[in-house]
C-alpha cells in the first residue's frame, strides 16, 4: 500500500510540475483598448483562428484587461525563409498576391498531403525538381523586402480563413496540364491560385 501511495504521490507531483512548466512557457497577453483578435494575431505572428481556439472564444468580442493565451508563433527563421520565397515568387505582383503566395505555403503545411513545416514545404522535391522555382534557381537566397515580410505577417494571421489554395501558377508560362486542371480559387495579378 505504501508503494502504491508513494507512486501516486510521485505521479501527482510530476503532473503538477509539468503543468506549471507548460504554463510558464505560455505567452500571456492583456487586451488593451482598441485591440482586436486580428491586431493581436498579427503582432504575435500567430493565426487568428488558433488564437480564438486556444482561448475558447466563439465571437470576436474582447474586453480591455482580458487575459489571452498566445499560441506558439512561427519562428523568425521560418518567417525569413517564407518572406524570401514570397519576394522571389511574387516580385511585381500586388500585395494581395504576395499574401496569397505565403498562404499557399501555410495551407500546404496544414494539409495532410504535404510536409508539415514551412522549411520542408519550401524545399520539397518531386521528380528531381523543387516545388518552387526560386529554390531551383537560387533566388530564394536573396533578401526579402519589407512588403514581403508584411505579406507573410498578414498570411500568418489570416491562416485557415481563406479558400484553401494549395497551388499557384502564371497561366502565360505554365506548361503543365495537371496544374491547369485544378479548381481555381482566385486570380490575383498574374497568378492563378487553385486547390
């Protein structure tokens, strides 16, 4: 009986310690006047939907002083990589097109048919080719401009709210009949987005 009691006490102590450790790692935000889920999600580089889910919110209503737990943000390294891809893929495209390119990558991360990290999605290979031309031709290694970073921040906050685009292409240069057979979700600038 003593052994069982000691084992149970050890388990409870370990559980409490683990719970305290997780809580200590969770970022907490106190809502300020004028803030919305959208502005908070963008400032922490997290998904608006994930922020609402984590805090069990069914509406957009926030109260000044309310405490919100913040989900784990996308790392700065992944954000930089995604911004460089957006810069290379969508140079000269409207801002909405840049956001949509970043959204395609995030949608792939969330989709079961693709790798589950930003880095793995961007560097994915098939048939000897990379999924994204800038990786193939080295343009991914050039620095991104501020607008590409802003587009990435917008896409991160927007994550999960779009039409589910998994692909994009330029209809003037795309030769693949397969990509043209995909369901079109939106056309922005010179790019067709599809799923």
